[in-house]
C-alpha cells in the first residue's frame, strides 16, 4: 500500500493517472528515423534520454538491493538517479555502486546541523545536485498507511539518518511515516532567508 496508494481519497493519484492516459503517441509514416537522438542536458549533465529517476523512499522494502540496483540501472541507462533522503541505502553506499550522475533529494529537518551534514556527505560522495523537497511540512493523510499502521520492517533503517537518532520509523497507532514526518520535518521553512 505504501507504494501503490495516495493520500485522502487519492484524488491526485487518480488525476496523475488520467493525465498520463491522455499522452498519446501519434505515428508518423515515411519519416527518416535512421538516426534517432534522445540525448538531452540537465543542469549541464548530458544524459541519454529525457527521463530521470525520481527519488523513491525505502526501496529495500520492495527489493533487497533497493537503491543499489536503481543506481546501477540509472548508470547503465545513462541517466540521472535522485536518491531519496529517506533511502534505505546511504549516499556513500549508492556512490559505492560505481559511476553515475546522481542527485540527492533533501528534506529539511528541524536540526539544521543534520541538514548541513547530509549536504556535505552527498557532496563528498560525488552527488552533483541537491533536489530540495519542500512539499512535506505536513504529510498527506495516507489512509492505507494508517489502516496498516505503516512502519518499515525492523531490519531496515533510513540510512542517511543512521546514527543521528533520526533513522527509525517507530510503530504508532496510525502511520509511522506520518508520525516521523511530524516529528522531524521543519515546518517553519519558508521563502524568507534567516
């Protein structure tokens, strides 16, 4: 349910699916397709196609190799992987999988020292950009997570926060992820520079 559902009545999820269903390929006949070039440039990095891998949290819940496999696949495909702050593999672990262009998705937590550490670690690990995520001061009400009392399996941890006392989603009476977000994400973040 964590991967397959959305928040509340899942209206946005339905709208996203509807939007994708409206994208149609229009075949064009008798066109020279002997040389097709899908390459593009993102922030100065040449990639093989106009497709990147978006940050996806807790990938080892769905496959034992999780973010490792995703990093290798992105590299092989010649595109960019963006590692989630909430990955079950750390920036250092993903960097150890070999070459590739990688960005790091950053949630701003209340402890700005942790934020600074994460950015420095990503930079040291060779990540090329920070994808600042600001849409989570309050997590959407994910009813399936509440019903299931969602938490990560006990053998997994949010590796980028390991050792910082921020790495575990505790069991709660509702969604462990919602409780985690409400306890860690800096809700005061705004456009003003302080």
